[in-house]
């Protein structure tokens, strides 16, 4: 049976690449830019290549190749997926763009619509249109507790 020292010397490159991957992964945790994560995965691939008995030049080519491929292909997709706001809207902002039914004539001075299951005061967005009861309109803006609407037909 071989000694621990022999095992470490036989697996020095495996451990070196794994240590590099661990350090790069730790740096990624502080930056959250997906750059160091791609390098960490490249270093992990170099460790796998070393574990399979590849020469150092092959290990280096594997590590660099995987890193470059991940940086060029996976990183842009990951950044788009995880770092771009989803555009989710909450509250009254979520009502903008919805279609609603006119409950009581909507004109420049008064009107009511059924919006998201509730009755809202409404006014025409352009300030002069008139929408009869029973018609459908689209919400363009919410101003206070009033929906500003336009003809949805």
C-alpha cells in the first residue's frame, strides 16, 4: 500500500486544479458576476483531466477550453436569466394594460368600470371621449383611485 505522501505526489495536479476551482468559486460568491464561476468550472475540468491521467498541457488546454466556452456561451445566458429584472408588476401598476367593462357611462366628468373584479372610478385617457355602459376599454394609467381608459375595440 502506498503512503500518503506518494498519493499526494501522484495526485498533485488533481489537487492543484481542485484548489484553484475552490478559490475561484469562493471569489464568485463575492462578485456574483458569473465570470469566476466559469473559470472555476474550467479549473474543475482540468482537475478531472488530471485525474484521468492527462499530461499537464492537455489539462491546461481542457481548463482553458472549457472556461472560454462557458464564458462565451453560458455566461451571457446566465446573466440574462438571473440578473435581468423580470418586469413583474405589483399593486395598481399590474392593472395597466388590462381590459375592463364599463359599468356606468365613462365621460370626462364621471364613470365606473369593473377592473380585476372591483368597481373603479374611470375617466377617458384623452379627456373628452365617452364610453357607454357595456362597452370594453383598456386601462392606460391609474391615477390615484381612478382608471384612465381608452377604447378597447
